[in-house]
């Protein structure tokens, strides 16, 4: 090989290592490796001692036959995901997007900013605010209104209706992302279409039905899948607000795995439970990838000269 | 021709009463907009009120009390002021007049507030900033044997975590994003697809194996460990973002730099990087805020209280003290939120530049 | 059908100069009027105000004498064809055309009948099941036209209807639109920047510039008697030759040429001579050809003359003069136009005979 070509090849390799190397190392070490570890861990018997003594299918056996709490967790997960998704993340988000684009732009932007507050605040602060609002004694914000305005006895939402609380808390967060995406989609509808509809005689409701909603079909399906996945695996707010309680009353599947591992010390079992979520996650990620417009992201590179 | 007649003749019947139409149009437009606005206000109150309450409590509450009277008084002053101003805004056309009315309203509301609640304002709740053992002072004994570090320890830990994570992300994502944007290497498509899958993949499911891995490596309970994990998890997203920014830089700039004698790396450093300055700032701010607000990973991976970050600090303070003193907790919360809030407000226009394939993050 | 009047119409966008700065116009029932002007002259804004999409800042719009400023778009019974056609992408052609009828109290069968009828008139009846994305530009435009007409509008508005079409299609659609307008007799206002479109399709042409009406009238009126410099240079292709000069006591000097005027004019003036009014002849102003561009049916020559750089036309595909040739350009004094440079207005003074 002539010197020039060899030097170029060497430069190519160095560049590859220099530019992509760090990313590859970081991703493999802390993203890909854990997936593999989880796979292996699910088949061990690791407990509090953090030592592996044997490989076994015991975890899965426990999961499918002996674990009664699991069924409860599955039920709670189902109610939680379906309600939050259906009521807040998609429907309410759509409503917010439609309404904030129908009022003058500055006002719309202001209200959208307000609805972004929950998502933009640190989770601890947001959870703290919720705890204050639903505080069972008279100091809770909600109870102040209930007692002083309606004259009713104070309500204890945390203990009596914990599921409602986490649905609302997660719902506010979920609605804001959908609101952003739907608003951006609405804004990209060519204005002439609206003008044409107005001149054709359509009133506001008809315009929403015939011009706005058809253009939102794709964002809505994407959001539904994306948010379903997100609701299935995230438990941060639930952990902060109710810690999964009282007892296990608001423990969704993902939180259940976490609690089994870190509260009860059943690391292997927790890994096995997480494995289910990992599989769902991979499948959903692939499905969403199929759905998304990959052409632009996979555009061919500009140049080949090193 | 029949078609022509029916079409031409039809217009005669449509000669309408223009006055009535105009009146009806004005009415529906007014009621429609008012209804929409009312709806927005009603649903936004449950969000605004708690935040406002938190700020109020931080500055007025005393041990054992919650100072809700201050809150309602403040609302009673502010809400009518806002309502009056919005009516004025919609009916008065002249911008100068609106500004004048607005300023007078603010002045009136301000003096009213000062008169009514000014006396109750105090900074006592912020004593956690100077007195490290405020928890023991509140409870006769420290609960669950937990010792509280100084808030400044937590603050500096948070700062260290956020800054180092940001630096790592900026470097790694820029390098990788640039390479993907410019070079057609073998496996590029596979790499991109892999990144996409990782990006869509929910990282929280991996919290248990990551915990174990950190334990085995020996990085459990260290800021470095958390920082590496956070950086890795967010990386796919930021690589795409940086790639997007690099895609926007025309490659003839680099080509002319290279024909001028620069190597690839020099061209990258001297010519291309300055062009994506906006992207770099956006990524830096976003990554910083994200790390500042992180809770679940730090909770799982950090154990010793000298390693606490602000989010953990706030959580445990609330856990210990909330039944007794709302004020301090609120004050800590306000202190915690301030940096990210300031960043948001001042870097707004950078943050809105972030896109990934058309979907703004 | 309606008689439309615009009275001192103004539209100002917040903080910017007026897009429409006082327009007065009266359009008879059943007339076909073209509003002609360069981009940004306010013609599309005026159209949108007629449709009710934009609200005028001040001034009045009346249909048959009744003020309609406050009537919403959907109450005005106006049909509009946008430059982009704005067809609803998720509906079939038939549904697109039927769409306006949803908001009137008509039975579905009757609505479908009317839609098919208008589709036949506009000649898209074979495409009723297709989606807009499956249609060509010309077909999309006809569908847009059908949709605008199906509601039997008082007024038909066309925003640059031919600009997105290729040359051959343009010719066809020009005749089509003219035919349909004549058959239906609907008052039509067409907005365009193409003077050929304006002069060949409409009965009357309104020339707009900078938010105001420069001149209105029949096409040949505008051509032969332009009121302003702008109209003179906008109408006529190739554009009119303009020479700046100074006049004193009825004698005007342009570059190196001096001519006597019919009136004792004084001050800076502009002389306009159309390329088609000039002929290379035995006697006339001497000029030396610098370029010859064959344009199909005729040849456009550029030459240096005493007046300055001048352009003239000659019929025939082959150029008869070459670069460097000396010619004599003759023209009838009556065809030359004189303008006051400061105001841009045409003067009654002519070249003295």
C-alpha cells in the first residue's frame, strides 16, 4: 500500500476512535451492558447479599405462579396507564392545544407556558406541592377550599383515593408534552386551508373537525404509543408522592420491581420483573421507529473524504 | 343551459340581511373567545396556585403555622387586578393608555399587598442557609438517626454533578454528532438505528442492573458514577440534536479550510464548532437543568449523606420536618428551584432551538 | 352577483407601513376585473379583505350598497381560489367540492347533484373519486374553482390563479376561466402580477402600487394613456423605453437629443417611447445596434442613441441588423409620452409636430 494511502487509513482510524470512541464506550458501558446484565441477573438467585450462588428459573416461576401481589400491581398498572393516557396525556393535551391555538397567540403562549411548569419543575418540588395540596388536615390547599368554601369535612385523598392523586399528578405532566407536540402540528397546517374553510362557510367546530383533526392523526397515534410506554416504565412521581402506598395500593408494575429489589432485597427477582419491561421497551421502541419518518434522520452523510 | 341558469339564479336567493349577519358574527366571536379564555383560566389555576403558595409560605410561614391567610389575601388583591387589566387590554386600543393603566394597577396592587401582608414577610425560613443543624433544633431529637449535612454541601454536590455531566455530554455528543453528520462510514446506518432504539428505549427499566454494575465497578455512592450513568442515558438524544446542528453547517466551509491546509480535526475545532455555538449552548443549558433536577437515579445510587445532591436534600428535609415547619421546606424548595428557573428564563431562545427530526424537545 | 364597492380601504399591520393605503374602487355586477401590480403592492391583502379573512383598519366594503365589514367570511357568500388551491388533503374531489354546501340547509342528494353539475361545468367530472395529491396542478385548480362556485357566490375571487401553471396550461385555463365567468355572469376579481393575464382575461384592469390604485380602465386605455410612469412601465412587454431629461420653456434635452414640446414645459421630465412604436427606417434618430435578441416572432434590438440606450422591435424571426450596425429610428410623435419626473404623472404636452 502506498505511503499516502496508508497514512490516510491511519488518519481514518484515529478520527473514528477520536470522534466516535467516547460515545461508543459510554453507551456500551452504561446503556448496553446493563441490558445484558439484567438478562443474566434474571436467571440468578441474587438476594440481599449481592452474591450469585446459582442460576435458576426460580424468579420466573415465582412471577407466574406464586406472586399474588403481582396481580394486584398489574391491575393497578392497567387502571393507571389507561386512565392517565386516555384522560390527560392525549385528550386533555389535545384540548389544550386546540384551545391555546384558538385564542390570540400571546395569550395562548402564556397558558402553554403555565402548563409547562409541572414538567419543567424538579420532580421533588412538584411532588412536594402535590403533597401539600392533598394534605389530609386542614392545612392542605385542597382542604382549605373544601372546608372554607364548601363547608365539608376535610378529605384525605392520600389515604382514601391514592390512585386518583397519582393519576392527576402524572396526568398534568403528561398533558404538557402532548400539548407541545399537538400545538406544533397544528401550527404547521398551511394557513390557506383555514382561510378556505372559513370562506366555504365552516364554523369553528367544523374547522376543527375537517381541517385540524385530520392533520393530527399521526401525532396522536405517535403520542399514544410513546406515552403508553412512558407510563408503563416511569414511577418517579408515584414513588415521591405515595411511595407506592398505602401499602401496595398504588404500586404499579415498574415500581413493584423497584421495591422488590431495593426494599425487600430481592435483586434477582426485581431484575426478572424489569426484564419484562425491557422486552416491552425494546418492542415498543422498534414499533415507534417504524412509525416515525426515518428518512430525514438517516440522511446520507455529506462527504467521504477523511 | 340548465346548469348555468340554476347556478346564476341561485345567487339571487342568497341576498342576505347583512346587518343581522354582522351582528350575529360579532356576538358569536365574543362569546366564543370569552368561553375559551374562561376555560383556560379555570384549568390553569390549579397549577399556578400551589407554586404561588410555595413562594408565599417560604417568606411568611412560622414554625407550626402555614400562613394560608397570607395566600388568600394576596390572591384577593392580585386576581381582581389581573381581571381588570385583561378587560382593559381587550377594550382599550391605545398601547400607551394600556401601559399607563397597567402600571397604575401594579402600583395599587403593590401598595395594597405591602400594607396587608408586608408585616408578615420574613427571611427566617431561610436560616437553613447559615445554620447547619436547624433540623435538630426543630425536633427534640434527630429523627431516624439521620444527620443532615450543610445545604452548601448538597449544593456543591449538585453543582459538581450538573457541570461535569454537562461537560461530558457536550464533548461526547459534539464529537459523535459531527462524525455521523459528515462521514459515511461502514455501519453508519446500523449505528444510527441503534441510537434511535436506545433513544426510544426507557432507561428507567435498567435501574437495577445499573445499580449492581456500579457496585461491582466500585462507583456506587459516588458523584462520578451517577454522572457517567446520566450522561450515557441522555447521550442518544443529544447526539441526534448535535447532528442536526452540524447538518445545518454547509460543508463547503470545512472544505475550504482543508484546502487552506487545515487537518480534519483542526477544521472541526476552528471552523465548524463556532458555527454551532447556539446548539452547544442549548445542549449545555438543557443538560445542566436535567442533571440539576434528577432524583430517581441519585436516590438509588447515592447513600452517604455527604454525597447528597439538592434534590435528595430537599426530599429528606421535607420528610423530617414537614409536619412541623412548612416554612423551611418551602424555603429550601425555593432555593433549589431558583438556579434552574433563572436558566430557563434567560436561555429561553436557545432552548427552543432544539429539535430532533422535527419534533421539538 | 353583486356590485362591490371599496371606499378608502386601509389595512395596516401592527407597527409596519400600510399594506393597503386608501383604495377606492367600484365594480359592477357581473364584471370581470383584474387587479394588477408587483408583489407587495397590496393586491392580495385587498382580496383577503373582500373575502372577510382580514379586517380592514379603516374604510368600507359594500356589497350592493350594504356595508359588510363586520360580516364574517362565512356569511359573505364569496368564493375564493387561493394561489396554492388549498384543497382539503384528506377528502376526495367530490367531498372537496361539496364541502361548502354542508353549511347550507340543503339535502345531501341535492348537494351532490349541484357538486356534480359544477364539476361538469369546470370539466373535472371524471376525477371525483381522486384525492388532491393525485391530481395535476391544472386539475387541482379546476377543483378549487368548482368548490368556489358551487355555493353560487356573490363574488368570485382569484388569487394569482395561473402563476403555478406551465405555459401551455396557462393558455388553456385563461380561456376556461373566461368562458366560465361569461356563462355564469358572476362578479369576478382576479389578482395577478402578470400583465398579460390581466389584459387578456379581464374587462377592466386596476393597477396597484404601494397600497394604492395607480390607474384603472380598459386594457388599451392603460396601454395608450397611462396616467403615471409606473403604469407606463408596468404595462407593455417589452417594457417602455424611458429617458430622463430637463425641460425649459418647452425645449427638453435628453442625454444628447433635444426636442421641442407642444407646451412651455419647465423642469425635470421623462420621455417614454414603446419599443413597438419605433421602426428602423430611412430617416430618423440615428442609433448604433449593440445587441439583437431573437424572441420567436420578432427580434428585440438594443441600441445606443442620442436619447440613451434604446430598445426597438422588428417583426420576423431572423435579425436583420447586427451588432455595430447603424440604423435610423423613426416614430410617430403622437406615440411618445411625456411624464413629469417629480410626480410621475403623464403630462398633456407632447412632442411638437
